C-alpha cells in the first residue's frame, strides 16, 4: 500500500518529549484517514532520543528512525528527511510540540483542495525572549521579501509539501541550505494557515544566541546577495563623497584659505581603510561559503542498522551531480 502522508520530525536531544510528540503526531495523522509514516530524524543526539524512537518503532511499523552519524544541523536533518520520505505529501514540524500537531488535519485538507505548499505562519511567537525576537526581526528585515513576494516575517519550518515540491527541493544541490527560502524559491501554489507558537512541552531550546547568530549569518550569505550589493552602494557613495570633498578642497585652495592637510589626510585614511577592510571581510565570508560548496561533501551521513546494511542505499546522501 502506498503511503499518502509522511511526517518529518528532526530531533536533537529531545528524549524528554519524543514519546509525547510521536504519539500526538500519529493521532492527528490517523484523523485524516490516510496511510502515513512518521520519520524521526535523530540529528546526532547525545541522549536517549534515538533509543526511545527505536522502542516506539518496534510497536508501530509506521514509525521510522533515521539516525544521522553526528550532529549536522537542522537544515541537514530536514534534507535527510525529504530524501527518505515516501509520502505523496510531506509534513515537517518541530519535535518539541511548539508546532501544534492539531493543525495537521487542516493542512492535509488544504492540500486535498489543491494547495501544493501549506505554510503554517506564526500569528504569535509565544514566550520567546526579547533577544530572540529582536534577532528574528533583524534577520527577517535583512532577508527582505522571499522570491514569491511574501515576507519572511512569521515564517516557520512547519509546512506541508506536495510530492512534486519535495522533488523540486531535492534538485537544489547547495550544501548550506535555507529551507524556508528554498520552499519560496521553487514556487507552486501556496496556502497559509496561522498558528500560535506554544511553549516547549519539555526540555530546553538548543538554540543559543551565538548559534542563532551563526545560523542567521550563514542563511543570509547562502540565500541573499544583499551584503554584496551594500558594499557596491557604499563604495559608490564613498566615491561621490570623495569627489565632492576634492572639489571643496580645490575651491578652498584657490581661495587661499585651504585647511591644514594633515588631519584631513588621517581622517580620510581611516574612513577608506575601514571601508576597504569591511568590504574584504564580507567578500571573504562569501568566499568561505563558496569554498564549502565546491568541496561537494555530502549534506549528511546516516547510520545503518542491522539487516538494512545489505539493502540500504549506501548510508551516504550526496548532492545531485552536475
């Protein structure tokens, strides 16, 4: 029997909530009346997350564990899930129950009505800290509009994707991925459903301010050329400023009351030196991203268990060849 729905649950050190999450997701998928699987992607957890999923899988064959060889990050875990999902529609949600599973039947109904992408959009951000909200707002402002014209404000990874959308995403071969941006980039008919972010059912968030900053910076570099355009704009503005300053200096010189040159020279050196170093720094970040991409390493690796070793497709995921 073919599987209609696949639910993907990326997990990292979620032993405190994994049973409740999987049971809640299974209950809501059962309400749809469709055949389904729940694919739990363990992203190199250091606790008992994977073992608890294994126990659940022994009692319900619809629960599947995909255990990555180490912590590759949430984006890689979602890519692994998309590669291994078998359903005609794929639902992605967090494993901490901040994404309400009760929304799943409504998302499935929207898909049956013709939507190819169902976005769950944050109407309320719940109990997020002021610092987290500030960084999220700053990131959304820098990212601007998505390729489909929508704003990234309120966007989440809680989505339902039609099989053709999943196949389109699998063709995107970049190693550093920004899932929300890629979903917007591939297009397709989209339907939005608002939801309120809940408080974590158990455990603590794995996102520190420093990790959020790195995540935001990497996504900005991998999905936007805005920093490079900013360098060009600042460079042009500096050129205009320098031309005006030169004309003003020449005018003062011809009048015979030019300013003393030493402080002016020092100030200009500081301005241009700072701009040059900043520009080189931004370009170096882009070069570092390009260096990571051209190495063409797999996005993730996963661990193969028992008898699957003879039938599994190699335990290595590689990006599509050019």
